C-alpha cells in the first residue's frame, strides 16, 4: 500500500532540498573564493633559491593584505637553479606591484603557516609587465635562527666566564692592597706618600693647561699662524664668524663633487667648480677672504667623518687654487684661502642657514670686510 505525501509535506521537503543545495553552493563558492578562482587575477612570477616549505594553494599577501594564492611551483631545471613560483594575485592590486617589487617567504606567528609576502616597490618605478619576474629574499628558517641563538648563548657564556675570572683576579688584588702588600698597598697605607702623589698630579694638570694655552697663542703668531691655518688648526666656531664682513656663498652637494665616500673630484664636480670660479671672479674684492667648508651628516664614525670632510675641503681648495688661481689678489699679494672640514658639527655662525641646506655639502664662502 503506497501512502501519498501531502501537499504541505512535499513543499517542506522541496524547501529543505533547496536549502541544502543553496548551502552547498555557498560552501563551494567560499572554497572557490579561498582558492581565488572567482576573482579576476593576474600572474606574478618570482624565483626563490629555496621556498622553505611553501606549497600550491598557500596565501599571498601584499603589505599584509590577503592578495592571492600560490598557483604553481616549478622545480629547478638543474642543481642549484632557483624554484619558480607563479602567484595568482587580485587584479585590483596590479597598480601596486612595480618592477622593483620584492617577494619573501614569512611565517604567520612563531610556528604558523608559510605565506608569500610582496613588498610593492617604489611609487616612481615602472609597472610590472605580464611576463617579468620580481626579485626575492631568501627565507629565514627556524633552524637557522636557533643555530644563531645557540652561538650567541655560547658567546655570552664565554663572556660571563671571563667576567667571573676577572672579578676573582680583582678580588685578589684588592685583598693584597688591603693587607698593605706591594707598591700600591704601601701607597694606600702611607698618607704622606699619597699626599705627595696628589700634589704632583695637581701640578701636572696645571702645567698641561698652561702648555695648551701657550700653544694656542703660538698658533696665532706669525709665521706659525699661516702653517696652522693651512692645516685648519683653528677654532671651528670662529672661522666662520666675521661680524664686520659681508658674506657671499655658493653651496654644492657632496654627490655633485666627489666619488661616493671619497675626497676625489669627479669630472662633473670639476665642471661645477669651474662655474663657481666664474662666480668668484665676478664678486671678489681686494680685501676678501675665502673659507671652503665641508660638512656631512651624523651617521657613522664621527672621527672618520671629520677626516673625510677635511680632505674634501682640501681637494676643493687645491683645485680652485691650481686651476683658477683664486688665491691671487694682485701682482704682489695673495688672499687667505682656508679649507675646513666640520664633519657633522654645525658651527653657530651657520646654525640658522644650515636647516635649509643638505647635510652633505661643501660651501664656498667669500668674506669681504665692510669699511
């Protein structure tokens, strides 16, 4: 006996089946979306020396944004050749990825899944072509980090052992001094010897201070003053302070004059100095003095920066003197040409103007006394 299904029950069954089909369709859409099969995408090619466990289907991010997936991983064609990854990236993000973009493999969290992170590149770089391959960074493996950590711990342990040994030796020395043994122990216990030593130290400091003052005065006497001025042994704050003179100057960036990190003039730098010499010839006056001041930024070793800027100032002075005779002041006289390397120091006389100037520069300054 066959039992007929009522109308309402049939409708309920049909609705239930439609709901199941809709839910299945939604789930398939979500899966397809996760695999970036519904969105409009474009390929990005990148070569890695090692992909560090990345597999097809893993995520691609652009500046932290979920941007696509790894579409394929092509094995190397020869030993040592790179692994070629093809990434499927959201078409809407195409304008952000430039030809100088860089891809790297990173881990989400400490032990999370691997993802490919893309740094988009400079805004002024050309767009990425359809077949171009972007650069890559070698992934950092957890094993390498652990190995470096173990090496650091071993070095730290060696330092701690050396420190412990040093403290033991210091304690031994202190115990010997307290007992009055040895020359230092006798000195500590002998008040009269200590007072004589302290008086000798005080006299020595006073003598050195007087010698420095005498040497400073000697540097400013003729004919020694000319020698020391030529070698820039003067007060850096005073060399640019001329309250009774009019100042004309020209500023040139270091990169326009010298080879990178050196005091060697380039061909472009010589042409730049030729034009400055033309300006100098048009504004020079009989009583004028010239200061060539070289500056740099505060990065790196400041002692080396001082040496470099001094050599750069000397190079500019030597070129202008030998090629354009800017020291000439007539038939029987010559003007003072000072070359000064300031390093990263900003003299007080230029503190206000220096805010608008590039940190790595050379200034050619003409001081003319006002009568």
